[in-house]
C-alpha cells in the first residue's frame, strides 16, 4: 500500500452504542431497570400527597415501566396527545423532558373549576388550549420538584422548566443530529374515572450517575390549596385572550340584503354613540363605545356585563 492510499483510506467510525457504553452514556438492562423502578417508587410515594394537599383531589400514581432508546425517538413515541416541556436541573442533568397525557390536564382543569364527579368523562383526544397549557406548567412544576427531592443534585438548585407545548408543536430535531441514549420512565396517573400517564425522558448519561433517595419529610414539598388556586388564577390572568367586538347594523329586508353589491354602505343601528358588545370565547364581557384614536379604530369600555370571577371561570373552562 502506498502512502497516498493509506492517507485516503477512511477509518470506520466506532459503533454509536458501543461508544456510548464505553463513555458511560448507555447502561446495562439490569442497572437501568433498577434506577427507573426507584424513580417510580419516588413518584408513587410523593405525588398523590402533594396533589391532595394542594388541590383536595385524590389521585392514584403507579409505575408502568420504562422504554430505552434514542432520546428523540422516545419523545416521538409518546404520540400527539401529550404535552411536553424541556427541563434541566443543575448538577444533575442539563436537559431532560417532562411529558403528560392531555387527558389528565383537561380533567384536572374540570375538577378545579368545580365540575361534579358524575359529569366528568374521558376527554376527547385534542391539543391543549392556551390556558390548559398554563395549567400544565404548574403540573410539571410538581413533577420536577418531586424529582429534585429524590436525586443527588448538590447545591439545592431549582429545576428550570421551559414553556410547555403540545406534542404537535415540538421542533423537529436536525437530520444530522447524533442523538443520545435515554430512557422514558412511565407513570400511570388516575384522577376520578380518567386514567392517563406522565413521563420522564432522561439521558442515560445522567440517569446512570443518579442515586434516588425517598426523602423522609413529605410536608416539605407541599403547599396549601389556596396557593395553588391563586397561582392558577394568576396563570389565567396572564394568558392571552382573543377579543371580538360586535356592532349592530340597521335592519334591512332580505330582499335588500340579497341585492347588496360592492360599494354599498350599511349604517350602524345607533344614531348617536355607536355601542359595541365585546366577547371572548363566546362570553359577553363589556359594552363599549365605538371610536377612533389616531389611525386606529377603538372601543371604550362603558359597562361590565360580567364580573371578574365570572370572566375568569369562563376563560378557564
């Protein structure tokens, strides 16, 4: 072999799984299974008490096993009826993913709004609304804090959780991404008649260095129910809501309406100040006066049709 041939010969790349195993990023089946079971025990012990103390709701939480594979494949395998949030915990893992079945978030919202138990049914499969996504951020906060309480992450840092998103809105990974091996820890979670799941997708590199310890004091994780309700109300207040304004026009006959053409003008019904009804999601909220400020048409609030509590309850529903 000539020197030129030796230089041009491509050195074969090491198998991704073998390299990951050699560098501590892929564990053996028995070790991974033991660690996932430890996480299952942690959530089974703590999560029901936290939800009951903060919401008054009884939930059942149980370990449903785990799946191993490449991280983005595992996330995709969760399907499209889930809400996801990217998260990190300093001194433990720089990037993991929390997931929850949409049916749990929808059912939780119904319960918090006072729905009667006999009226709650299995929700249809659909993406979460903006306000339901806000509620899911509070749920993920509970999931992450249970995790924080049981893993060996020195420094006492708080988990950082990005804004939750529907699975269908998740950014696709780059085609040339060299993905890392991970596990999905699956937990069943039942609320009334509705059964759902939540998920913890963790890179094995972080998992294999983890020591899971169930803390002795459960009370340190819980907050009171009023604080939960106040936070939910605050989340709703910060949510963006689309408003619609309706102006009554003068009455016309069907014959006249059927002959309207481009350029025809229809007058407002009101002859003085033009009154406007403003609604959000079909709920009448304000009576307003139509006007103009500079180059923009505006409405000025003249009367509240609904109280603040009524508006919040409607928008949360």
